[in-house]
């Protein structure tokens, strides 16, 4: 029998070519009849003295079926002729020996991996991987767990031993029996003067119970809180005032800042109440509130006036002062000094508060660290050079001079409320008779810079030495030229001498 032509798409495919070569046969009498996919001229049939064969191959993503006759001479070796062998995943071949027996439908045989998955069993390598993987992971987790447990035990034991083994670290561990007074004493004697370690601050802040609102401002609210039986003030900033909160906390923790006439800082923390984040600044609580509130409620004696004025000057002098040394303190200018930012302590002295706008001076590099927020000072208390924008922002003394101008205005508020000889005046803000209740910068500039007006100093003050000295200090704080004003240290010395003359007990 002669061979028919092979289709073009089967050419070049080794398996198909091999099978087609076998199709070289002729009709034989008493021969085996088979289906033939390549025998168009004989009606897709063929005869052979060997075997019928059907095969399916998977080439270039397609299944190809072939049915042909195999001559007896090609059925070698006996039993498993080479042309009848299959190949996993590529070729499935079926040889048979009865008429038309190669009409069966074949499928591509599964590969080894697919067979194993189909039969539901794994080879030795896969079995080892499946068992060893989880065991290794479990061992790693066990080792990490043991390490963390031992680290926790060491840390806890170390904290328990701090009081016994290292007296210098007493302030680092917050003992259960420590009161607010003990904490403040630790702050004062810990050496650095920069406040408690951060983890102690967070411990304190998160165990405070808020009691009542005692004030509100543009930053948020001030609450009275309870901590271990003692009162604390909690300044809660809104989330949009994060820069102000961070800056004030940063300034309060300046090394060696702590002073009896600067508000005692205790802790700073951010607390998530479930709806939004609260930014807390915890400080000493002073029941009299601000100097503004105090002067609105009470008049003061001459002794009380000197005590308030001298303590305010002492706090500002310490703030302005630079302390040199390895544990030194930079000079700091307040930039928003006013009666609402000065608190009155129980003993009738002042504590300067609200350092959110303060600037620090690094003398080694001669740089000024200015807060990166958008707030400005209070317009009513702005110095002339601030109002007309002639202040030299590169010169730190300029900021200190602006503070002195504001201190002179605060002294005027105090002196008006001084009860001398049964006479005192009602409380008023500086320039109350010259500008509206909420003046603009332009209105203040017109009064202070253009008209060069200052608060009125009554003539009757000359009848009392203390009031005369206070009036003189005020005028020397209000000079248009900042460099001509008194320094905080000079004011402190003058008032110290006055307190000795008037026999004032501080």
C-alpha cells in the first residue's frame, strides 16, 4: 500500500512523523483492518499484517489524534513494540490486534506530579517538606517566645532592684507610694532639671482622673485632675494644635529650666479616647488660677504687690538667663507674656506659664530656635518693634526686650489693684481706654508706635515708695527703643531691695 501525503501542520513534529512513517502499507488479503486518519484515498481505512494503533499527542498546546496501521516488521521488540510506548504528559499510544480496534478515544496521560496529586499521595521529598516546614516554624516561635519571656523577667527584676542597687536612679522608677509632692521633689533634685523620664510621664498621665474644666483657650481646655490624691492641671490641646503641644512640651523639658517661679511641668502624653487623639500637658495645679483671674477677684496689699512683681521678675530672669556648662541651659524668651499666662501660687507668688511660643538661643552656634507654628503673641501686649515689624529676628536680645515691655504692662495691672491707704482702682487691661476689647495690630500700632501712648501712671502713686518704684520700673520697661529697657535681672534686683525696705516676707 502507498503512503498518502501528510498534513502541513503535522510536519516537523517528531511524534507525528514517526507514526506517519509507519503508514507505508498496502491492502493485504486476510489482513487486519484498522481505522486510518491519514488514508483519505482508501476511505480512512487501512490493512496490515501487524497491529492497529491509535495515539494522541499534546504538541504546542493542542491535542493531535492519529489512527494508523503498523506493519509486523515494525513490531519489535516483541511484547512492547517501541511504536506502542506512551510518554507522560506528551503521548498516549494504544496498539491492538482486532479489526477496527483503534477506534478508541484516548486521553493525554498525567505527568508524575499530577498522578501523585490525583492519587492523593506525596513523594519522599514532598513528604519531608510538608512535615519539616511546620516543625521548623514551631521551633522558631518557641525560641522567640523564650527570649521575650527572659527579657521581660530581666527588665522587671532590674526595676525591682533599682531602689536597692542604684540610688542615683531612684527617680526613674515610680513607686506605688509616691505622692505628687514626692514627684515634684524628684523633679527638683534629679540633677538635670529637665523633667521625668518619658515612660514615667506616660504612667502618670494615664492614671490621672479628670475632675472639672477650669479654663478654655484657643489651644483647647484646661482641666483640674487628680493623681494619687493630689491636684494637677491638665492642658488638653485639640489635634490641630499638635505643633503647639509638642513645642510647649519640648520647651518645658529644657535642661535646668525648672524654677519656683516657672510653672512646674510634670508630664506630656497623647491619649486616644476612641474618637480622636487628645494631646495632654500635665503641670502643677494652682487654685488661684491666672494673675488675670486673681486681680479681677482681689485687690492686693503693698506686700502682695511686691511679692507678685518680684516673683514674676525672678521667673523671667531665669527664663532669659543662659547657664553655661555641660548641663547648661539656653536662654529662652517667652514671646507671649501677659497676665493670663502667669499663674498665682497659694503663697501669693507668680509662676510663668504657657511656653508654646518661646524661642531658645544656642550661644555656641548663635542660632535662634523659633517655633514652627503660625501663632502670634497677644496684640495688646506686643512691643512697638513687634507691631511695626522692625524687630531684629536674628538677634536674641530683641526677643528678651519685647518680653520686658510686656512685663511692664503686667506690672501696671498689678499696681492698679494695690490697696494703699484704703484706695485702689478697678481691674483693667492695658490700653483699655484707647483700643477696643479685641484690638487689631493696626489699632495697636497707631496707639503705641504712632501716638507713642502708654498706660496712665497716676500721680498719687508718688505718695507711696513701693508704688513710686513700680511706676519708675514700668516707664523704663516701655521705652520705644528696646535696647534702652531694663533687663529682667535688673528689675529683680531693684524689687529685691524694695522687698527688704518694706520688710516683705517672700
